[in-house]
């Protein structure tokens, strides 16, 4: 299955084309310095080559910062898996119509061979060029400008690096023509969008993981000994933690007052024996000594048919209007439903818990429909306001809403919502809901 995906971000495209232009210009001026031809004249060409070199160094600095700030550096982690298959594909398979041994995704843009080559360029060839160029610029040329043609070893190394970069560019340009059409890859690097093969199950899993990381609902995971091994940013915010080191590796008892700990111990024991817990009210102890209220869901983490821990979500209800103390302590059976909308308000993904809450039999009955189908006419305006707020970049947590189910009945739930970003643009909304239909107002 192919899916049109925004795979190359704005800075990534700017960096790619700027780097390409600078490398071509550096090669042009560099070979004139070596006397291969005459275009600018020696004095001017040295000046232009130096200016382009400084621009290239500045671009490298910004690119390094961007890669680490966005986590894109992980795209270059080398692997030997499928390297032989990739080489075989490029040498013979591509001419026989063989299927590509790997598939590009937004989470895995480069095949194993590309990872090795790009990493080599970043760690060897480009540092080699920059290093020898700086030696020439600040030491050799100022001290011996009359003998530029005989720079010895430094010139040989620098020239070798230049030929290596040119060889890479020639191979790179050729391989871009081996996509679905000769211009597919070039167009993708211009627009950012590309139709790529996707494994629906893998893509849904990775997107859901990203949704968990960015969600306004707090996600947590503990091991079989009750030690925290993962939390998302929303969980840290709920518990007033400034960094993950404050909680990762600590026992769950740190999150409760002593008077509430026995109840939590019992809940954890039940989950570690394989039970699923949904909609349990709890009072948390925050890292700054304050407290808060939330709804808790928990399920066992199973590996090789053995329970190795527990994970789930918390939804903050400390500031939820209309939720009385009586209601708070009687919340039950409220499975967490996940949903995602596009920027037009069209439903593009839901999980089974969401389907059950809205009384749908399958996804086909709701995917592709506008969110207004989930509200009665007098409630649509409220949902529209929430949607517009989220699309402007806001997050919503602990908001009570009334849903319209497929069979015409209604239900109440607590809503969390956060924007889905592509680059700096919100392209949709996603979040979780917890059912509170069985609660009675005081």
C-alpha cells in the first residue's frame, strides 16, 4: 500500500539544496584554484572559495543543531542488516524489476547502505574537507601564497575529498532517478511529500506511539518490581516533575501519600496478575508536595506470555468543572478511547475502546466522517470551539463532553486533545477520552 506522506521537513529541504549548491560551487572554484581552468581569475576565485567555505561551515553548524534538536540524527545509526541485499539490488536487482529490499517511512528514511554512506560523509569526508580547508586558509596560504600549486600532502588530501564528494553526488543523482519515476525523489525533496510504501500495522503502531508521547493524557509504564521505566511529558507535567530523571528508576510509591498507598498496591497487584483496570479515580502526590486528582487506566505489559510490568494513562480531573466528590469516587468502567482527526475535522483513526464508547461495530462505520456526527446539534458548537482551539496549537485536558452514540443514545466522557503537527503546522487533532456516563450529578 502506498501513502502520500510528508517526509522531508522544511529545514531538511533547505539544508539539502543549500549544501548541494555550496558543494558544486566549492568544487568549481576549487578546481580553478588548482589550475584546471580559468573563470573568475585566481585572486577572485580564492576569495569566492573562502566565502563559500564559511557559508558551508555555518550550514553544518545549524544542521548539527537541527539533527540533535529534532532527533533526526537517529536516521543515520548504521546497521549491517540487509546491506548485502541492498547492494545486490543496486547492482543487478534494479535492472530485473526486483522488489526493493527495504521500505522508506517517515521514521526510517534511509536504507542500510545509505545510512553507512551518509554517516561516512558526515564523520569522515566532510570533516576532512573542512579540516584541510581551514589548514590551507589559516596556515599554508598566508605563510606561502606564492606556491599554492604545491601544497603537498594537505592539497592531495583536500583534492581527494573533493573527488569523493563529486563521486557521491553523481551516484546520488543517478539513484534518485531509480524511483517510481525519474523525478519522484527530486520532487519529494522540493515539496517534502512523497508516496511511500507503508506497512499499515507498523505505521499505526508508530503513530500511536508518537501520539502517546505528545498527548495531553499522561502515559506511564512500570516494571514487575514497581519501578518506573517510562513516562511521557504530560505525566511529568501532572506530577510537577521538571525532568525524567526525577521519576525514572523510582518506585511507584513515590507518587502517593501513605494513606493512599495500600489501595495502589492492590491495584498494581491485580494488574500484574493480568487484570485490566479502567476509570479508577486516584489522588496523586506531586513532586512539589501538592496533590491532584486523575482517572487511571492500567493494563499488564505481556512479553512471551509473561507479565513483565504495567502501563496505562492518567487523565487530569483536578480542574474538571461539574465533577463532584461523589462523582469522582464512583467513576468505573471507562476504557480510554483514542481518536485522530485531520485539519478538516474528518475522523482518520480510532481504537477499539473509542468504537465501544460510541457503539460502533467497526472502523468503516466512522472513518472518513466529520466529527459533527459524534455530537447532537446543540453540542456541535462546543466541539467546534474545542477543535478550532486545538488547531491553533492549544491542548485540552480534563474537559467534560456529551457524545452522541451511533444508536442515538448519549454518554458523558472526559476529553483530552492535542494538535498533530507536521513541521510547524497543525494538520489535525488527536487525544483520548474516558467514559463517565455512569456518574450521577449531586
